[in-house]
């Protein structure tokens, strides 16, 4: 996976532009409501979803597997955002406890063991009362069943990328032990802008008990 993402960011640079995902905007509103300030973003990319937080005064720390993506981030943010270079499988990268964690479109790229470790590692770095948000591809997405089936609800869509599709049962199984408080299906983007099919994601919310 490292090679895939490094090549992608090196060749396509700011491939998603700088408009944040709608899920990032929803998370900003949630974090603002609960007066969170110190946020971790595993799967940081080049920072398009971080910008909406930094513009609002949040302190952001990222984890990113691609050096090219981190280089793009530095051109835009300078030293404003600390980004650890490495796989989320190597968490924790610091001993910080965060008010909030926002993990967008990453966890479904991992295998079962890696997914479980990411959830646990994020939970362990969350302050009591803090929120962690995972946005992950849903079984109702148009991509489900496409490619080569390599496991239950898991498909290899092209070399270097496998997708695991969550449903309500697999979410309860994976997140139920980590203070899951909500999980809803959402579109990304929220409104149909035409030209390509809407992506269907789960918006998963956990709040660590005090």
C-alpha cells in the first residue's frame, strides 16, 4: 500500500483539490460543539481535510504514509501541522492524548488485524470524554462486489488497493467495545453534483467514557 499511495501523490499531487469532504465539515461542527481543540488525523494525506480545522483554530497532528503527500502539506502549512511519516499500523507515534480523532476513508483499506489495531490505537490516544470519528465505505456503495473477492465483504479493486465494506453488524462488532454512540449512512458528497455516482459511507462516532 505504501508504494501505491506514494506513486499516487507523487504523480497526481493535489488529486482531490482543497475542498474538504462533507464529512470533515460535519466533524468540525461536532468538535466545535464539544469545544475540542487538539485533533489527530490518521491518514492525513496532503491536508485537504485538515485545512477546515486549522482555519477554525484547531491544533492538528497528522499521520501519513506518503512522503510526497507530506511534502505537499509543508508547502501549504509550513510547520503549522506536525505530520508523522509512517503507516497507521506503527501507532502510536507520540504519547499525546487527543480531544478528537478524525479518520476519513482509511480504515476500509486495511485488513482485519490492521483495522482492529487502528481502532484500539486511536481509542488509547483519546482523552476521556473525547470523540473519535471514522468515515468508512458502506456495503451499499456502488463499488461493493466489484473486483476480485478476497474475503468476506472485501474486494481487490485494482493492484495495491483492497476495500472492506462495513454493514451495521460489522460496525457493532468492530466498534462496540470502544464506546460506540452512533453510526449512520451518509453520502459523500452530501448532494448529488452530477457526473459521477455518490459514494456511500458510514459515519461512525465513538465517545470515550470518563
